[in-house]
C-alpha cells in the first residue's frame, strides 16, 4: 500500500477516534424524544402515543383525524407529509407533523389534536 494511502487512512482513523467522545456527549445532552410508559415529571408531558392508542382516540372522537390536522396546514405549506405523531404535551394532545416542502426544506408543525388548529411550528 502506498505511503499516501496509509497516511490518509491513519488520519481518518485518528479523526474518528477523536470525534467519538464528542458524539457521545451530544447524545447524552440531547433530550429524549418520547418518554417511556409510566414516566413521571417533565418527561411525561412529552410522550407520543403508539398506533393503537392513536386509532382508539380518533375512533371515539377524542381527537380529530389526521386528515383534519393536515388540512390545518394546507394553506401554510405545500409538500409531502413525511412523519405524523400524536403526542401528549403540556398544552394537551397535539399532532406533530413533519413536512418536506417542494423547495426541499423540512418544516415541523404542531396542530391541536382536539380542535384541529395550528398551534405552533412553521
């Protein structure tokens, strides 16, 4: 193997080893996206529901259907819905919608799941 290739590989390995502790610190500092079932305190106010729970709430009329939540965004952003979650937050049940716009930008919106109105994001 040429000396230049060995030096390049050694430099890449050194860089990877040097960056590993920084990535571990970033992951530890980042808050969890959703808390485990039965969580207490601040973590419990930001839990997202599983598909079975979402379906039950939509079927019994507690929350609006996802289509109604998407309708709240219709005039604000055009693009493709890439992720939709129903979560419990301090303001109540909300849909957290992630949209990939036609311009390539990612937008996140929060829609009140009971009323179907936009409450944050974008």
